[in-house]
C-alpha cells in the first residue's frame, strides 16, 4: 500500500491510499473506491477489505481517497475530493500503470452514494469517462420517503442515524441536488454499467432497487443482487452470505474487466 497527497477541495491536502498487487508491465484497470460511514465517519483504510479480494481475483490498482467528512466540511467538499481523485488518477495514469479506458468507481454505503454522485458528475462534466461502477447498498436519497427508509429496524444504520447523517452532509443546502443525492436525478442516460447488492432488511433496500430500475429504463446495463435476511454492511461480516455477496462483486468486476471499456477524449 502506498500513500500519496494531492490537492483536494479548497486547496487542502487530500490523502490517497493506493493498493496494488505484484508488479507487472501490463497496464491495469483503476478502481477508485470510497469508504462508508454516512459521510461523517470512516477512513480510506477501510477499502482494503475490497482491495484484497478484487486484486487477488485479477490485478487492478485501487485508489481510496480520504475525502472530506461532513464533520469538517459539508457537501460539496466530498464530491470535489472525489473528482479531484478521479482527475489525478487520469492524469497520472501512465506513471501509475493505469489503463485509461478502464476506470471503475465503487464504494459501500455513503461511499456507494459518492460513487454514484461522481459517475453522474463526471458524465455531465464530460472530461473523463467512467467505464463501470459498483455503488454497494448506496446512500442515495435524502428524502427518506421509501418504506425501507421509514420502517427499517436495521441495527447497523437506522432511520434516525440516516436523517442525522444527511442533515450533516447537506449542511446549509436548502434542497439537495442530484449530485448530492443521486436518487433525485431525472436523466440516467449515459451513466456507466452498474452492479450492486443490498440486503432486503436494510434501510437502503428500496432506494437501491429504484436506482437500478431507473438505470435500466435509461438503457444502462445494470444488475442488482438482493440478499434475504441481511442488514446494512452484511458483506463485511464473517458469514456465508457475506462471502457470497463479496464473491458476487468479484464476479461483476471480472466481467467488467473483460467487457467494459470507455473511450477517452
């Protein structure tokens, strides 16, 4: 694991962790991964859980930013850090050994929401094309109007925690934009192929399914696996179903590695 620093939001130093496998002369896909924690907690070291499995399955270079947390800076600081990371890895692709046509983004929970926000923002900005995204059980909708958002008894992340996290993340913003809460977006065309999974008992169940359905209606290749009897973050538990979910992510990554490429300008 390497540590780098680049310029992030408001010119602050943004720490990046770079996870790699064995040295190779072949250029590899980049995987930009955002950790969870409701935008208020967590660190890029948490990405190591996924980096280990993905890199072991087939080499890639995973970059995990220490993006701005809402306890320090509310939206749009995290998104600005996310795009700064994307722009940096694109510019430094040759030195990093990255294949520019295969830039993947992903994350879990709030990190999944940030990955979806970045995919939308990058599409609209038009500078860098993302080839594939994996927003796992993502935090997408600040309105909290779905049944699962209202009624969930998830011990890991409940409606009250979610409400507080959104309030902290949005700060003084009177109404969330789709770059802050991707569920608010109306045009899903041109977004990258997508894979995700979610537990059927968790708070983000309904909004994750709705997001995938909107992608499909827009003609985007999108797949979701729903795991029965599972709460938020179940993939990180040492259980058979958690292992099954992570293996599903690995298989989606392996498929993307062979099939998903985006031409860059």
